């Protein structure tokens, strides 16, 4: 039977067909975006190495499939891909190379209730999801579900503090609050590093390593986690 989650966040409802196409185009738009994508791929390859080059990987949420070609570079890797948005999955299948799509087993599911058995994959590859999750209880719900589904490791990225961009964002939000103006982009949040790392521990993970997009400057950090024996 499919698993159902009692948690559904507002931001996840926006990824209809038009938003899915915008998401695909965003990472191809201009030199800066292409360089950012190149750096994301570089960090993802390194994270997979730190995770021991897992053979069976779940890409969740897979979005428009921009990591599929990289995940399929390992000829013996089995790649599962899932997203909460059916429109995202449809676009990913159409946008990525046919030989890559042929190797992907894609399905619709929620990160809060993954439609897989316990220990179904060696690694969950979760890029650009947790920065949308404001509440600790919701992040813990996802992390505990990842603990259930992954046999060994989890690779995930989010925004953390302790860098220039987070400091700048905090100052901007403080100025807006002082003027009585609501902050923009309320579906994206910076998490204090001690907070998220304690949540990893509570969910049953230890940290193998972390990789910063631009150390000291950018908010993006990728963690490689392993289930704590």
C-alpha cells in the first residue's frame, strides 16, 4: 500500500507544469547559473565518494532531473528518483537524455512518507529540500523517514549560518521587520549549524563530512550522513 503523510507544506503545491519548466530553465539561465550548476555537480560527486560510491541511490526530490546524468556516471549504479510533483517527474523524463532516463526508476512520493520499504536503498540523495523546511519537527520527520529508508547514508544540502550571505540575509530581514514590511521568500530558511547537526543526531545519524559551496561566503552546505550504529 502507498504510504501517506499527514504533513503537506504550502511550498510543495506550487510545482505545477509551469513552475516545473521555470525550475528547469533557472539552472540553465546565464553564466552564473551554469557555474552554480557546475559547482553543485562537483560537490555531489565528492559527496558520493565520501558516501562510498553507493550502488543503489534514491534522488529525492529529483526535481527536473538535473543530477540524473551525474548519478548515472557510475555504470553499475541503480538510480531511483522521486518527487512530490507529478509535473516535475513528467518534465524530468522529457528533459533529460534518453539513455539516462532509461536507467531511472521514477515515482511520485513525499519525503515525509517515502513509498519504499525499510533499508530499500544504500543512499538517499536529497539536494535543495531542507532549506524550504522552517520547523524543526518537520525536518526531524523527514530525517527519520530517511533513516528508515536508507540502509547506510544520506546526502543532503541546506542553508546554514556562519557565512557572509547568511549574515547579509539576517541584516536585510531585520531592516524589513523594523519598517513593518514582511520578509520575502518565506519558503526558504537559514538553519543554525548547531541546530541542524543536533537534529541529525536525534534522527540517528552521524556526520561523515560536510562540503561548503563557497566556504565562508555562501549559505549552501552539503552534509554526508551515515546511520549511527
